């Protein structure tokens, strides 16, 4: 996957996350919030996989910055994943099937 495609995916994931946060703040439609968090988490998982692949193929001089980028995306992913799981547990609304349960 190209760098621009990875960035595009990251932008889409963050847009889903922004929507999820806004819906979550409203507190009215928690199903929609969980779905939006799930969409973001699923896309972020793909982005992380791609970034890790790119990292393994990168020249040594680019690896430190790329490792930091991967760490940032993993932290964002985990934050939204954790919020989604918390909402699911609190409301009994199931996690979308597109979201993998294992931690990254």
C-alpha cells in the first residue's frame, strides 16, 4: 500500500472517530457511537498492519520516526477500542463483528 493510501485510510479512521466522539458526547444513540468507534478501530487496525509492514521494509535511517508513528497510531487505536468496549459493557450493545478482540 502506498504512503498516500495509508494516510487516506488514517484520515477516514479519524473521521469515524470524531463522529463517534460527537455521538458519544450527545449520549443519545450509543449504538451509533459503538458502530462509529468500531469502524474507526477496524480501519486503524489495517493502518497499523500496513505501517508495521512498511517499517520492516524501511531503510534504517527512517525507522525511528516510523516506529514513533506506529506507536502513536496504536495508542489512538487502543483509546478508541477501549472506549468502544466500555460503552458496550455499560449498555449491553454488542461490539461490531468487524472489530477484533485481541489487543494490538
